[in-house]
């Protein structure tokens, strides 16, 4: 009986050896890939969390510099944020915050640079569009009408289309292109909610161009006709 069991065990061992000889290398490599992927995923998550913590700390420093109106420190920390954590949402938020503080301080070139960076390299389409809208406003204030239109030329998320159309209308008005401006204001008016204060502002702009906004709801044209 013992010999019979020994023979069975030996046969099983031989089968295992044969199986391992044939498939062992493949199994080993599969396990290496699986465990390596798990380790890489955990490492990536750790790196992402670490980046977010560091970016948040820099953002806090930018906020403090903005409140203190320390433009030099603000520009320096913003540069650190952009170079080290440019792919984070914090970098886009910091760029918008810094741009406003720099503009308030009269440093328009630096404000433009901050807005341009967000519009070109921001991590989120919403932040990028806000940056373009604000950059266009700065350019319009400086009389740079064509540059403002260029800043507003990129495709934007649907939620921002009305705001962009309104800003385009402003640029066209300043260029004396009233018919084109009217078209943009109408597009903006149609895209915003009926009860918003912003729509009333658009109605004022349309009225200045001879358009009664009430006529837009009824399908009328200029001067309510």
C-alpha cells in the first residue's frame, strides 16, 4: 500500500514537473507583469497625492502673496507652480488668481502672461476658457481688438458659448462692426437663462443697436418688427 502511494505521489510530481517545465516561464512572467502593474499603480497614486499636496501648499502661498499685494513673491511662486505642478488644477487656479492680483497692481504684462499660460497649458477646458475671456478683456482695454478676437477663436465648452459670444460682440462693437456685433449679442442672449441679470445686460447692449429683446422671443427683428 505504501509503495502504491509512493508511486502515485511520484507520478503526480512528474506531472507537476512536466507542467512547470512547459508553462513555468510564462506563469512567472505573467505574475511579474501583474504584480509590477499593481506596484506601478500604487506608486502612481502615491505620486499624484504627493503632487496635489505640494501644489496645494504653493497655492496657499500664492493666495497669501495676493492678499499682501506682494507682486514679486507672487510671480516667483507662480513660476514654481507652473514649472513643477503645471498639470494640476491648482496651477490653473493659481494662474487666474495671480493674473487678477497682478492686473490690480498695474503689472499688465505679467497678468497677460499668467492668463496666456492658463489658456494654453491649463488642465481643464473651463479654466482655459475663463482665462481666454479675461485675456480678451485685458486686450480690449488696451485697444487690441484683433488680438482679443484671436483669443476668443478657440472652441469652448457649451456652457461658455454665451459668454464668449458676448465678449466677441464687445470686440466687434469697438471695431465698428455693428451688424456682426448684433449677431453675437443675439447669440449670447439666446444662450443664457431667461431670469438672469446677465440677460438684462445683453438686452441693454441689443437696445443700443436698435434691437428690442422682446422681439427675439416672438421672432421679430430690429425695432421689434
